[in-house]
C-alpha cells in the first residue's frame, strides 16, 4: 500500500516537472484578455436582458 502511494507521488512529480507544458507569459496574457472580454460581454448581455424585462414588467403593472 505504501509502495503504491510513493510510486503515485513520484509519477505525479515527474509528470508535473518534466511532461507538463506551461503557457508562456504572452499566451497567458492573451487568454486572460479573452476571458475578461467574454465576461464583460456576458455581463452587458445579462444587464440588457434585465433592463428589457424590468421595462416590460413596469409597463404591465402600470396598466
């Protein structure tokens, strides 16, 4: 049992240290900008839908 745990830890370290490819700073910045822009677009879309429904509800309840 202990041998399996040690083997697992060694394999995990080997994969993390030698087999994993990490993004460059430029790739990471590019991805972060894409996520930021997508989040802003989604937030504006939700705010617009919220405004439309609020306006419709105000019209319905004012009648």
